């Protein structure tokens, strides 16, 4: 987790969380839910909403998240829960409206 960001809730299935976030970050990039970036480069910030299984009980936890690129060469992202008032300023308007209508 980045020092100034919100930690993920306790009790999530960590393997499922990683798998879900990898899939959902790629899906959010494909749908255009990311900060503007030059052609051919990866977006610095990506946003989305995911449903992650809890470690026990089979229930799903909904997370609205922001991901920041940590390694542009691969690329790798670090994701963390985000609220409307804590989202990075580069979030496009259409993403903000979709996540918080």
C-alpha cells in the first residue's frame, strides 16, 4: 500500500483479490477509465469498481479503487480503495460520474 492511501478491508481472499484486480485494471484501461496518457505509454492512474470474495463465508465485498502505475516497463499497478473526495485530480469526468452517479 502507498503511505497516503486507504488500506484494503480486512478479511478479503488475497489470491482472489490479486486475480480480480489484475483482470479489472486491464478492463478499466480498455474501457477508457484512466488518466490521459501519450500514445504507446501506459496510463499513470486507472479507476474502477470490483467485487472481491471474502476469505470466508463466500460473500462479495465491493471496492471502488484507484490504481497507480509503479513500473511502466511491465506495467505493474498498485491499487487501493478510493472515495470521491480522495480520487486523483486526473480522473476524467466520465469516470467520476460512472463511479459516483
